[in-house]
C-alpha cells in the first residue's frame, strides 16, 4: 500500500467521516505503512510525528526497563499487524487477532509483559497544523484498545497554542472500532496538535492505531433546534453512561451522562405539556473533578412535586441523535401535602457477577413500579446506595459494567443518593497529601451531590432533606485504618492510613448537623454509613467512627421521639436490628452483587442490636409517612434474590411508629424474698393480649434505679421474640417458641454465652463471654477494645496498645491524651458488670415494647434477697412518681414558627389524652405582641382523681426572645377568643414550664370533673424579630378542615366523656 501520509489543503473536497454527506477538507492523514514494515519492531515514528516516553511521577530520568525486561516494546512502536501478532500471544483471550481494521503498518503501545523501573507513560504526537478559530474539526482513527489495571489510563488530546485542550478518555475496552473526536478551535487559536496518550502503565495491555485522519468541517452550520418537539430520528448518541439523576430538590434535578460526543443537551418539560421543551446545555464539572466525557445538565426553576419528561440530544438539527424520553419527579414542598415517600436501597453492587445487580433492579421495578421503569419516577423518591458501588473505584469500565449499566433502567427515572465505600478508593486511596485524588472517579460521576459537606474534603459527605426526612451520607474510609486502599492492609500499614484530621472534620460536621436537626425538629433521620458500627459476621470490618454517629442518632431519637435509621454495607449479608432506648433501625443492605460471607466465620458473634441476619442478595425499601394527622411511621421491607428472581413479597419487614404504648406490665411475684442466685427467675404478666416484640429488664441495688447504684440492663437476643443468627454453620431462630415474659436470671449468669463461639475456647477471644452490663451489652460491643476483633492486633496482654487492633487505633485523641470517643459511655474504662455477692437486696423492673418499637412505662419495682441483707428501710416513704401522660413533638404550624415539644406529667392517670398544634388566628394576641409558637392544645380526660394537678413543660428548639410570655387562650363572655398571660409560668433557656389544676383558672371548662383542657401559646413583644425556622411538616391553618377536626375532637371528646360521666 502506498504511503498515505499527506498534508492536504483541498477546499471543497467531499468526504465521509461519520457525518453523512458532510463537506469536509482532509488536513492530515497517516496509515503508518512506511513506519511499520517487514518484521521490524521500529521505534521511529513517521516523518513529522513524535514519540515521548517518560516516568509518570514527573521525573526527567530516561525510562529504562526493570531488571529482567528489555526495551523492545518500551513506548509507542511501529510494526505490521502480522509482526505484532507473531511477537505476542494471540490467544483468544488477548483479543490481539481481532484488529481487522488495522492493515499494513500500525502504531502500537504494547505494555503486556513489560515493566519499567517506575510506572511510565508514553505519548504519540501528530505534527502541529494550522487551524482557524471557531472552525469545527474532526480527528478520526481506527482503534484497538484494551483497558489495563489501575492506575493505567488512556486519552486522545488536542492542544492549542491558545485556549483549553480537548480530550477524550478511554476507560474500557474499545476493540476494532472506528473512532472520532470532534472539536472547535477556540478563540485566538492558530495551531493544534493531536496526541494519543497511554498513561501510568506497568505490565498492562495495549493500544493499537491505524488510519488517522484530521478533517476540517466546511459544512454550513445547521440551523437551531426547534424546541416544539423532540427531534424525529432513530439515531442514538453513544453513551458510556446513560442519563443518571442526582441532586434532587423541590425546584431542581441534575442529569449526569458520559459520552465522547460533543455538546450534549437535555430537553425538559412537564409531562402532558404541549408547550416547547426547555433546552439545557450539559457541561463538564469545573475544578479538580472535571472530566471531558462526563457531563451534567442542571435543571433549575422547576415546580415542586411535578412530573417532567426529558431527553438527551446530541448532534445538530440536521443530524440529531436522541436518547429518551425519560421521566423524573421533583421533590415536594410541605404545601404539596404529600403524605408518604418510598426510597429503595441496596449496597455493595460491585463485581458485576451473574447479573445479580441487574436482576435486583428488574425485581425492584416489578415489585415497586408495576413492571414499568417510567412508573418508578412516581413510585420512588430516591435510590440509596451506601457504598462499594464498583470493584475498583478508578476503573471507568467497572463503573459502566458494575453499576451504571445494570442500574440504567432505574437511574434515568429515580435520583441516586450514594455514599462512598472502601472500593471507591481502590486505585485512588487515602494517601497523605493526595486528598484531591481520593476516590476521584466517584467524585467525577457524582459531582452534583449537595455541596453542604466540607470545603476541605468536598463530596465526601453531605445531607439532603425530603420534607421532614433528613438524609445524611457519610464516608468513613479515611477514618478507618484498614479499608481505604486498593487492598487489605496489615496492622502497621493500616495505622499509617488513618486520617485523624479527616475524622475530626467529619465528626464535627455531623455533630453540628444534628444540632440543627434538633432545632428543626425533623421527625426522621437516615444515615448512610458504608462501614458498620457493629456487624455479626465480620467484626474486623467495623469502624468505631460510625458508632460516634449512630450514638448521636440514638440520643436524638430518645430525646425527641424521632425515628432514625442507618443503612450500611461492607459485610456481605442482610441484617436488621434496633436500638434499646430509641426508635432506631440498624440495617445492613448488602449485598447487591459482591460475594456473600460464609455461614461460619471465625469472627461470627450474636449481637443484641441485630434481630435478623441472613445470607442473601436483595434490596429493601424505606417508606416514610408525612401525614400530619397520623403518628410518624417508617416501614421497612426486604426482598431477597433467589437465583435470578427477586421475591414478589417481602421476606422481612417492620413498621416503626412514634407513639405511646399503653401496656402496663405487672409483676405477679414482685417481692421474691430469699432466692438461690443460680436459679432465680423474674416474670411479668400483661392484661389483655397486646403484641409484644421485646422486653427490657433492669436490676439495681437502688430501688429508685437512680445514680445511687449502677443500673444493669438485660435486653436483646434473649428478651426478643425473634433472633435469627448463624450457629454451627446454619441460620437459626434462637428465640423460637421462647417465653419472653420470663427471665432466667440465675441461668443467664451461671452459663454466659461466648462472644466468639467459632474460635478455640482457650484462646484469648474464646474466653470472652457476654455479660449483664450497666447500659446494655450492646454498648460494650461498640466501645470495648477487648471485644473488638482484628487478626493483626491483640498480640499481647490487656495493656497491649494493639488491643482492639486497627478499629481501636482509628479513634481520636481525647483531652486526656488517650485515644477514645466522647460518645463512649464508659469513658474508656471497663463497664460495670453484674455479679452477685452475699447479703444483698436487689431491685428489678421491666418494660415491654410493641411491634412498632414503642416502649411501655416501667413496671413497679420488685425485689429479691441474697443471704441476709440489712432490713429494707420503710421510712421515709418514697413520694409517688409522676406519670408521663403526653410526650410529643408538635409540628411547625408554618409561618416560620418552630415545632414544640410537649411533655405533660401528673400523679393521676388518665384514660384519654390528646395533643395538637395549629396556626395562631389573626387578631388573637393583644396589640404589641407577636406569636413565637403556634397554638398548643392538649386534653386529659377520664382521669382518676378530680381536682388533680398536671405539670407541663414546653420545649422550643432555641430560647425564645427576651420578654416572651406564655399566654392562655380562652373564650370571653361574648364568645370571642382571647389570650391572657399565665403569670406563674417559668421560662428557662428553651423551656417553658407551668402547672394546671382541674377546675382551676387555666382549665378551659373551669369544672372540677377529672378533666383538663388547656390551649396556650408563647408570645413576645412585636418589636423583637424572631429568627425564622424552616418548617419541616405541613402547616395546618386554624381554619383548615384538619385543624377544625382536631379542635372538634378535643371538645367533642370532652363532651362525650361528660355525658358518660353523667350517666354513670
């Protein structure tokens, strides 16, 4: 074949270059036939071409092969196809024999079987040529590219004497294909140069090229697109990653896509609209995470809770390409009155094995979207993925094959809410000083996640709100000392990878976020934490930093009644559990594809916080209720993958609510007298037949269960209706047919279970036993380093600094100079463990929990004696304890007013209690006063003692303005609503406390009739401006039908009760 290298300035030439009937001028052409001839492996490029080979670390030393290797293939080489194949293996797996487009001479970088002294790169540069600014050009070539292992990358780059370069990256095999890169010469540019760059290689694959042409497109510009309708074309853009939604909001949505085609656009309009589409240019990210092939179309100014259609369009109006249309739905505002939202979730989707993830997605669409992907836009508010999305975070082929492609039927319709896992760091690990490179590819793809995390560590963590739900995505990789590299590290290397500054920044951010969450009175918080705080099957995978976060969630829920949950992965099996003192769900939502754990592993343990463990692939859904007329509720459902099919019905489920459980456990034998400590049993009974999920027992030497003596908690596996775990290589329910109304305390103390039953009983870990702990055994599992597992730690005694291994090393240094956590209730010390002595008196009590994780009140205290304790004091008699009649968080009434915590206690029990909040009617307050809260109303009906007194505490998210007053709302003689000051109310910080007496001045009916009705509000001088607080729940105006119904319920219920009393 004759040499086809030439420089052509042939205006008016017609050619075909991927643009049918486009008028183009060929400027450069090269087929490498003169450079690659015979059997020679030549390092000499064609005339005018240049090869540069250099070390990737920037050093200027000459690149030399490592010992045992030669320089034959070092850098770009020029050979015939036959010589290449004769010199290298052509086994089918190598794909070398598939380059049929390469004929005669070819250019080749062959890295297989070759290592240099250091990782190196090599570039093949075409001659520079003159260009005209604003003119359009196309580089076309035949390519045969095999993607190598990390950190190898490849790209075609066009540089100019003035203006930004244009690049196309190669991230996956591109075998025997024609390729092209289009570009427009930037303003002021007069020359351009094309280079093919094979970067950072060491014993990887290859890249072969042939038939290079550079054209100038002289076709007259096509006219603008007509936005009245989508282009009528069957041509589709070539996208490595199809449209993927992220950064949802009430007025926005971002569409991410990956393509080598230039200037993609996204067309969007409301579903059902006949008006024109809005055309939005998709752009590359700016800054450190810019990528020439990854585009984002930021759709703004949208209407809330609205269904939109959109499409991706490339090309020109004359030769358009179309993908779509697709759909998405914006998130709602409170005024949209959305009553529930469902989020789907799965973790550890890496590996791409057996089409598991694709089958899970198809099953999800069948179960939750009626089998139609477009219906997912309305059925699902988001898709939550807490980490390990791909096997190797720096591999673009992994991202396409493992994650985006199997998810594409869903991600074009439902926004993604990801968190990073350790695999996102593979090839881009958390090395000191290289923060911008940490999981860089993840941050390229998810560049439009909320930017409210950290400026120093952008896109590592964030929060986003859906109505009253706050979703928090975390990244604990640099806060661990094991999992933040492309491989598992030993103990000492793991310590070197721990980033304390990162962990502190993350923890400080989350602590501040939880403070604002409390002020905003969010009814729900969901945490995405790839690394678990606790896991039954791989204790080495735990990260204590996650425990710091979960402890704050538990504290928030315990103090406010909010429902919280965390979803993690990392350990490849399903887990569901719950906390003891709060409505908090522990959910391990792995695995979506990564191989499952074994049924029997050395570090298996049966944790009290986990109720159900199962080795199964699958996904789950979280459905949150936002119905202002109902108690908050969160429903979890789990669907397993069996073979290639997802279960059509949930394999596990729980519905958590936030309401009072009125059950009252009784003690049939409260005072047991003298007992045998080896056989003592405790028992409770219930009237009626309420469904009980679990019980909690407490023991103390203090009959008040106060700080006078430790209070020991018995709760978890043995006090719950179910406990699915793995024992002896099999999944079993250890609580099958168990009677949870009885606690065999003596047997529990005499025969404690081993923490790690699968290791030798005489080993250090084999000797660890469960115990009864002050605060609960689950706290020791979290915080005690003696109970942590690390095969590379614990080489010495209890004072060994390696005790607890890398998990315990990866903690912050506290004020005393020791590593620990401010959330550790034991403050780094050994926890109090229950043990019986002689001549002791012990008190015990119990409470029970319904199926929705609501606790009853504590029972009265029982007692038992060991030996001959001193007589029990009978004088003075303890005063009766008040009962909590109402403990509720009233939602914001809107108008920038906050939600209010309402706590009502009394020594008297009441059979009917209600509470509500609402907007303040105009004209209610005296002149010069303005509302600091909405209306706060409660009723106590059918109470045991007429003339009783109730104590009320109102809790605001922040202290009210100076001069604020509590106002009583009542009706005057003319039937008009008025507000008068309650002078004896006490305002302290952010609380307001006062008392109401049945029949007293503050009781609405004014009658001594065993009932109290009490509407109030908080007001301040009008000159003081109260900082607005964003409402988190649908405001209910005072004249709204729902508010009228609540008032009617209070008054009508009281009237009905009066009638019953009158008839009695």
